[in-house]
C-alpha cells in the first residue's frame, strides 16, 4: 500500500504488515504432504490383514478403496499399472500389490512392512490351527473337517468360473485352458507338468495373442523407488535361490533348507496366485508324503474363513508336515520362503515395468499364461479337491449347495466355510 495509498503513512504501514502476515499465514496453513513411514505402511496394511475377507480379487478392491480413494497414496492410473504388473508376475497378486504400494511409499522397509501387516493375522491364525486342529479333531470327530473340504471344493469351483470369464474368454484362450486341464488330468502328481503347461500356454499366447504396442501412459506419480542396480541384484538373487536352495538342501541334508527350497519354488512358479497355489502345493507336499490329503485340504478350507492372503496356508502346512517336524519354526520357514520370491520380483521388475507393459508380445505372453492358469485350477478342482471332498452321493449335493451360496447368494466365503464346517461337525461327528 505504499505509493498512492489513501491512508496516512502510519496506518498504511500497519495495513501492509497485516496483509503480509495474512499471506504468510495462508501459506503456512497450506496442507503439507506428510512423509509416509514404514510404520504408517505397517498399520495401514495390518488393518487390511484384519478386515480384508474374500480372497485376492476382493483384496484388490479393498486396497483401491483404502490407498487410492481414502489415503491418496497412489493415483488410479498408477494403481492400475501396479495391478497389471502383479498379474504379470508369479506369486500372490494381492500380496505383491501390497508390497509394491509399500515400496512406492517407503522403499524396501515399506515393502517389508506391507507384507508383515497384511500377512500377520492370517499367519498367526494358521499356526494356531496347526497346533490345535488334532485335538479338535479327536474331541468332536471328523465331520467338521469334511465340512472344510466341501467348502474348499465350492470355493475352488467358484474361482474356476470367475477366472474363466476373464482369462479364458474367446476360442483361443478357451482352447489353451481346456488343453492345459486335459493334459494335467492325464499326467497327474507332477509339479514339472504344471510348469511345462504354463510354458506351453505362454508360447501359444506369444504366437496367437500378440497385441499392438500400447502408447505410453502418464506415470508421473509412479516414479521408481528402486535403482536399476538394486533391481538387477534382486533378480539375480531370485534366480540364485531358485537354483541353489535344492542343491544346498540335498548336500547338507538339512530339513529346514529342504522345506525352504520346496516353498520357495512354489512361490516362484505359481502364476495366477490365490487359489492356483492349491495344485502346486498339493503336488509338492502331499505327493511327497509330507502331509495327508485330508489334513492338507482341511487347512486350505480353514484359510478361506480368514482375512488376508490365501498363501498364509503355507504356515499351516509347514507346521504340520512330517518331512522335518519343526512345529512353529517349520511354519515360519514355509511362510517366509513362499513370499520371498514375490518380494524379490517386485523389487527387481518394478523399474523396468513402465517399458515392458507397453509391448504387445508381453501382453500376449501374459494372456496365454492366464488362460493356462484356468486349466491348471480346473484340473486341481477334479483331483484332488473333489476326489477328496466327495465320499458319497450326498456330498455332491453339499458341494453344490456351498457353490450356490457363494456364486448365486453371494455369501462371503468365510461364512460358508464356518457354516458348513459347523453343520457337518454337528450332524456327522464321526469319521465318514
């Protein structure tokens, strides 16, 4: 208000100071983005680990609502980019999504915090189930376990239907899925056959489902938090562990390393995540005689009633297996081993993803692998899931009823699992 002011100099001076103070105060009052710490990430994902029921597809919806809409940690476009990456990689898609969001927000510590928070509740529950399930079985009979098996069969059937609608649409994708299912039905009890089926499906996708390169998208808010050297180290470590763990386990004859080797390989080779872990884990663990079929499917059924990642069933399997009985220690080894490949792959691939995701050949490869995953899961639905859950004609009706509750009535999986376990435990308390 200096030159030309209608006020006397003293008043004009005071008004200038007041105006300056007002502007400074307005600037000071402007919201300042608070840096996200690993502890923030841990508690945000712990909330998801305690409340995110419904399996991996539902988890993605919870994550979007929490981290895109409510917290604003990531934009819609960047969220979609990360989701595409997690479907491109082997391993549990929802857990990888969490790791990627944590990595974007708080670096490596953020990725570890996201994994810990999201996985901890279900892992603790599965370790407790491994400890108390034998006593519960002796106390109230086998009926409740049969209910878990029936519910697991219905959940897997629903997963096949839902995945087929998106991953096996069209004649080429459907043909790849049917071929994979038929091949795996003929060649049973072979983890190598599943890997071969995925490779063949990917090759068909590469040849028949190639797309035109997509234009670059706006990824300004998804700047990589990992440099390329660190990414290459992570990818090298991923490959080295995949090769070295079986060798070291055999050379040292160490049960802990043997357990880590098997579960690391499962985590590194399961494309499709979620329910697709069932067939590969069954081939790797049950076929080796480390765990009987009933006990395995009881754990797989129980994990459906929990929030958080389905891969946390590994804690139960590791704690109950007989290869090297280690109890809780075995459960923790299996749990960390099955998730470690996902962490290394997210760190290793994220810096290169912005270029790779636009390539038509990469999207064709992913489409072929996705269709094969439907066939892998369909083969597992028949054997071992239905072959174990169905003991008599009436069991077909139980499986159908559970499927109707899930698919038609849209009942949450945890409610169906607990309901059928309780009902069969009450009406069929003895071994069947």
